[in-house]
């Protein structure tokens, strides 16, 4: 990898905005984004029952020192995005690193690749999204593989720019561009309120679907 660049400054959303998004289901966020921003179904929450949500600090490449630099630069409430190219042969994240990140207030990790020590990740309740697990880990010479910190990265065709908000739950994971955070919060809150009111009003009642189909030409037998 020829890129060798460490960017120390990023623009983040406010803490209140990140908190607000952490309370919104990923499915609702995807709807608010017009069905965009969702990562591949192959990237799954490895820590069931938790929600991954934070502003992105990106680490491009698998080099261990580059990843550690990203962790050093992450602030409380951030999460680290490890753009490891989708490698499924070796893990590049595990329990020791997770415990260190958690002690510094880092919100979680998104790994475009594999992780290990998943029982420990679940035990300490560290939100982790990855392609899967393997006990084999990378053994790269530190500082020799190249890479970058806080540059835009692409995962499965979705661009993640440092400072974007990543939200992951058991439905999947979505990237909210920083410039759209406020609009997405407003839109999802309005949509969830309307949906709650609609289903409360219809509780126990017919959905009216048979009549709707009849009105559009279906033969009702």
C-alpha cells in the first residue's frame, strides 16, 4: 500500500446528535437516507443486543501501527473504522485492543474484515461490527505495510469520511454523512412519531389491504 498519511484533525457531529442517532433503529435511518448508506449484509454486529454508534475515525489498511495511531487519535464517543479490504483469512481486531479502546471511552469498532476473541467482546459489551470471526490473526511487521488514518475509505461501495456517523444494530449498519446528520435526526423522529400514531390507531383493526387490492382490479373470490 503506497498511501502513508496520518491526519490528526476531523470535524465531528455534536455529542447530542450522536446520542440522538443511537436511539434510532438502523432501518429507520436507511429509510430517511432514501435507501442509501447501508453497508453489506455481510458486515454483522458480533455483539448481539448492543448498538454501535459514533463518529468515524478511519484506519486504511491492516498495518498494526496505523490501526494503533487511529485509536490514539480517537476521542470519547468516536468509533474506529478499520478498512482492511474485506480480508476473511485473518483477524485484525480482538479483545485486548477492545478493552483498551473501551477504557478510553471509544464507542466501538467497524472492521471490514474479521475479528477474534468474540466471547470477550461480548463479555465487556464492546460494540463490534465485522464480517465474521477467525482465531488466526495478522502478523505484519509494524509500520511496514503502509496505510493512512482519517482519510475517506470505501467499504462495499459506501464512502465513509472521517466525522461521518456510523450506526449498527442487529438489522445492519448504516453510514450517515456528517452534513446530513441533523436532517436525518429530524426526519427519523417525525417518521417514528407518525408510525407510532398510525399503528396505535389501527391496533386490532383490519389493515384494509383486501379492499385496496379489490380497488386496483384484483379478483376477490
